[in-house]
C-alpha cells in the first residue's frame, strides 16, 4: 500500500483537494476556470470516471454532428467532445464553433464559475458504484494511467479512500446532487441508458432542446450501442490509448463489458457486504435511485 501511495503521489497531482492525472492534465485550464468564458449553448457532461463518459461523448456528438452520424468526418469522439481538463492543450476552446460540447470529471466546486449562473447546460451521468469500482479496477490494470492496486480487495480500499482520479465517489455525487439547484443540470443514470437507450436519448434531447426526426433518432441509438461503439475506431478510444501507452498496455479494452451488475462476478460476498454498509451510511440522505443488476 505504501508503495502504491508513493507511486500515486508521482502520477497524480492535487488541485484544490482534487486528484488529476498529472501527465494528461491541463493545469492551465484548471488555473483559469473562474474566468472560463461560457456560452449559453455550451453543454458539459459531468461524470465520475467509469460511469459512461465515452458513451455520453458518442451520444452527444451523434446528436449534434451530422458528419458523425454520416461518418463523413474522421474525428474520434474525444476530439468532437473534448475533456475540459485533459489533453486539451492543443485545443483552442475559445475558437470552437457553437455549440461547444465538453466532458469533465470535475467536482461541483471546481467547474467554470459561470455554470452556477445556469448559463450552460450540464448532464450528470451516474452509475452504481460497485460497477464503477470494478470498471475502474480493470481500466487501471489495463491502461497504466496511474498506479492502482492489483487485487479487487486492495483496490476497494483505494477506491473507498478516494485515492483515485475523481476522489471519493460518494463526495462527487453528493456534491453535485446537493448543489443541483445552482445549475441547469439533468441527472442521467447509466443503467437506465442501458435498459432503454432510446428513451434516454429522447430525455437528453428534450433537456438540450434538440428536436430530432425519428430517423435521426434511430441512427443515434443504433450507433451508440455498446456493440457498435466497441467496433468503431472513432468511438472506442483504442487508438488514443494505444498512442499514449503503446507497449505498456495489458490485455483488455476500454469498452470492456458495458453491462449492469458485473460487480457480482468480481466481488466476494464479504466485500459486497462491506461495501453495502458504507453505501447505506454515506447515501442515506440522498434520494437518488440506483440499479444494481438487470
Ligand atoms: P465497463 O468497464 O464496465 O465495461 P468511462 O467512459 O466513464 O470511462 O466509462 C467506461 C465504462 O462505460 C466501461 O464500463 C464501458 O464499457 C462502458 N460503456 C462505454 N460505452 C458504452 C455503451 N455504449 N453501452 C454500455 N456501456 C458503455
């Protein structure tokens, strides 16, 4: 554990109490978040890592870019919907055409100040934290973004102490939920998207004020399924990660399983009970619903 902590100190940086992946993080953006100039039609997707960020990137870019639906432009989803705080050094946000779409893992207290005036729209996607934890474990053991424990048991400790990018899952969701009235925000649940993608896309479009034809809606839904994204080099993140990690990659994929309830295959009964106790204590006053299995 000590050695993981030592490596973590090297790989992560802390800004205002929040962890960032040091190498990929654009500290210039972080330092100027208060002055970030928002446009009314900006859209921000906010997630805790492993909760469906890339899925949202794909869905939003399909909703907004005809070129993406028609596959006439050869841009990966992370260029269409860039991260605010990661790998953004070469992107000039100010000169991007509207509507600008962003994703971020930031906690509610760090996002551009103007968002609190309900200037732009925010979509917060959340997923049951057992699946988040298992997805995170596999992700960090496939892509050595930063040092992670190599057993679920040890990773559970790391996750429940919030020693990961995103910090403590409970704090992230609580912060956003309790401050929801300050923002123009729509909460979306990963599991609901998985169970009924079409209704979820419809709900998103309603929130965004986008009126899609039935045919366009069909295209968005079809191209945003797990199977389609997994086979789509513009949507599966494989190129970007290969480019970043190359020979260090271990076997696995960014789009790993995309299911609800995989935690049941990963966690022991004892780990699950331990997790439940903490969940119940931490979430007792947060009325958000969760889906734990299919
Ligand atoms: P698993 O590891 O459980 O498969 P993020 O983009 O926030 O890092 O989240 C990644 C997780 O979302 C992975 O979970 C990935 O498979 C899942 N995911 C990505 N696209 C998806 C889709 N179209 N449908 C369902 N799950 C998807």
